[in-house]
């Protein structure tokens, strides 16, 4: 693993703690310790659950939006939401990694997070089902504010490609 700055390790530790408090399965914090003046060690557990190998069901997609709402309610943005970043267990969704997470995130960062998940789910199960899962799992939400973020400038490159392939998602 490449070297990571002390502040980034602290952010990862904070993100892990916030996810745990939100009740979302994520890498769990085991230890954050200074070894010397130049080395900080972060140890985490792997989250439980299964990574999808097929398109998500409506229930799984809704659970993913519910988990995202829980993270956002704690001020944590994931930063890289794709279907392969999600795990599912017992009707709940979690995240595989927090490496791109943003603790104390802005409203815009959380909206971008939400549109990334909407794009990923929409590409996989279609726009109508994705929006239905979004509405059921991520309440309350200002849909107009979310729609304003669905543009090439805000979405990551893979998110925008997903939106184009599932063109009805933009509608």
C-alpha cells in the first residue's frame, strides 16, 4: 500500500467511526497508533456481507440508498460509490472501502455521492427502478437539488458514462 499522509489516516479512522455510529457495515477501526514521529499505523477490519455479482434487487438498491442516507446524516460522504463498492447482508447494505471518504463533507459532496449511486444503480436495473429505490431509501431529499448535480462537471467520469448508457436516468 502506498504511503498515506497522517491527516488522511486520521480522516480514514474518523470515517470508520462515523460509519459504525451510522450502523453501516464498513471497514472497522481496530487501531490508530503513532509508532514514532513519522509513522502512523491504521488497522481496520473487513466489512461483512456479499459483494454483488448480479444486478441488485429493488430491496438491495433501496438498502444501499438507506445506508448512504445514514452515512450522510453523520456528515460522511463515501466519495466513490459504485456497485462493486457495496456489500449486502441480511437486508442491509454496507461499503467495502472508505479510501475516498470525506468526513465533515459539504452538501454538494453528499449530492455528488448520491448521484453516483443513482447512476450506478440506474445503469444496472434501469432508471425507473433506481429512482423508486432512491425515493424509498433516501428520504427526505430535495430531488431538484440532486437533479442539478446530474451533469458532466459534477459526476466522476465513470458516473457520467453510466448516465449516458442508461439515458433515461437523466429524465
